């Protein structure tokens, strides 16, 4: 059987290809092109390095403007400055581990080249598990307030919330996250009713229903004040509509029937149907039957990634620890891949949550 020190040497020599403490943007984009975490936060410019474990941002909430005009010898006026609220998002820890043991059957009698193949295969899966875990966190959130949270405050359910009482369309229909009466980032809807997302309910993928609600939302967003800091990468769409597989097929059928199925064949959202400049794509964590965070009923989310920022602690921007031998387990070694990260949304009003009771659009319950 190979000595654990030999495997340790192979792992150490393989690590430089993964660039310790730095995401391999080009490599991950090739290996995992369909993960939103890779598209938006690894490839793009959305990843922000911080030195603190709490992201703190001042927001301008609906209030009088301090703008005024005057004339010569006009008496001084007292300006009414815009009121601001602070939104705070704690960073949380994400980690995956990788182990090797001298007595593993797969390693018995393996040549040096075979050992290299096994190490590289496991390390590739190690990175995929890390990315897939973060993907699932992006569509979930802590069920209750915790001083030391152990889960990312995700897009779906926390920053972009549903509301079953909305039966048509409401530009400010999103509720406070379940279990978080203090609101998104500490701002409850009761206090700031505009600091929430739009919600719509649709019955059919048709021009006067599904697409009409998207059109309403886009038109209303256009007359809002602009998001001041565009942070998505130049070649990554700012607005993306994430749908489940049955809804995507319904969109394709509708657009084909109307001779308007402009399918993207380039960029990061290939094979996505486009409507009003928005790519409609499947987010695997939203639709895959094996996903632990997949809704069982039809859900679509139109996300404006300019309203989100993904923060990582500068010392943990994909921190790789090891390989090191386990002190109490002879012949075994372990490696860790970890980050402290947080998702931050300053403009939930630029995001739309759509849902439906149409069971024909339910995502499949199995992969068959």
C-alpha cells in the first residue's frame, strides 16, 4: 500500500494548479459553466474582499430630498437631508474536506500515475462540492435569527421573498423572511414598505399573463432611481430570469410560436431563450430533483445582479489548508477548502418573484 507521505507529496505538487487562496476563474468557468456562483461571483467582478466579518452599508431609504434652489439675497434655508438606514450582513463560514487513507482499496497497488489521477479526480470533486454547496445556500437561508449564523442569507427566501396573498402583481409584495421578523438585513417591511421585492402570480406562460407581469416589472424599474454602482462583468447580463425546466419549455414553445425565439449561442448563458433582452435559463439548484432546496411548485425569479454583492473575507478567499496528517488517525490525511462569505442586497425592489398554482408546470419529482 502507498505510504500516506507519498500521497501527501502528490497532493502538494498538484495544489499549485489550483492556486492557493485564489479562485481559478478560467478553470472553474470551463469545468462548471452552468453554476451561477461561478458565472456571477467567480468569473465576474461581483466578489468583494473585506477585512471584517460584518458587512455594513448605509442605505438611502424613501425620504425628502435635500435639493433646493435659491436666488440672490435669499435667506438661508435648512436642508432636509435624506434619511439613511444601515443594513448589516454577517459573513458565515463554508467548508469542504478531502481525506486520503493508506488502506483505501482504490489506492492498493496503484502506480504513481494512477495515484496522480486519483488525487486530481478527488480534488476536482472537492471543488465541485464546495461550489454546489454554495449554490444551495444561495437558494436557502437560516430558518431563525442566530447571533453566530452558520448559513448564507440566500437570494431565494431571504432577500427575494414570496407572498401567497398576492394574486396578480405587487411591486412591493415581498414579505419579511420567514423566521426573521426584523426584516431583510434588519429592515422590516412594516417600517420600510418599499425595501422589498416585487411579487407576481401567473397561471399560464402567455403574453397577457407571465410576460405581461415581467413587462410591468421592467417598466416600473425603469422609472426608479438608478443603481449607482454597476458591478457585473461587462460580458455578464445584469438581469437574468431563472426558471424551472417545465417553465423553460413553455417559454420556448411560446416564443417559437410567435417567431421570437432568439436563443443565445454565445456568452455565459448559451441555449437561453431571450425576451426583452433578458435570458431565461435553468438554475440547477432551483430545478434539479436532487437539489435539497428545489421548490416543488412553479417558481421564476428575475434577478438583477447589480443589486447584490458577494463578500468574502480577504484571508479566506478560498483558503486551502493541508494536506496534513490526522494526529489521532495513523495513515490518514485531510485537506480543507473554506471561505468566510456573505450575500448582500441593497436594492431588493429590483428583483421579481413569480409563482403559480399550475401543476402542469411543476418541476419533475425525479430525474427519470
